[in-house]
C-alpha cells in the first residue's frame, strides 16, 4: 500500500497532477522544489539543472514560471544540484545547512524536503 501511495504521489508531483507544491513527503525520498530567477528577479523558463546523489542523476528543466520539482530516493551521500549552462549567484532557503557555490548547491543527506529560490546568470 505504501509503495502504491508513493507512486501516486510521484505521478501527481511530476506530470499527472500538475501540482506546484509537493504535498506528500516520504522519509525514504528527498523532494526539492524551487524557482529559478535571473539577476533582475524574473523567472527563467527551460533552464537545465542536474540533480545527483549516490544512486541517481536526473536532468530537470524549469517550467514557464521558473519552477521545478525533483523527487528521488534518499541515499547516504549528500545531494547536489548543478547548472551545466549557468552560474549560481544566490540561493535563498530556510535551511542554513544548504551550501552553494557558483557551480553547485549541496543539500545534506538527512534533509527530505527543501524549497529553494535560485538566482543564476
């Protein structure tokens, strides 16, 4: 039953339900959602970002409003978000343990949900 519920939640968060906010968080998964903006705080669409951890490497693109959602199983390694074609200028989040550099954002492995606002150039 838990597996069915998890699959349904993933379906709703990705393309099936068009949901903008992750309403289901499972202890075995990390959910990262956020918004990508430019230096003048305008949303950026179709920006490529790469999410990776010990198990998965996922390429995601931002929607027309700059928003994105990634969900994958949690591993013992930290999670990394990088931008192959852009440089990170600033990251806003409520979790002070999230680190960022010009090329990548690092999310600790004990975090299962994070909401980010990422400014790139």
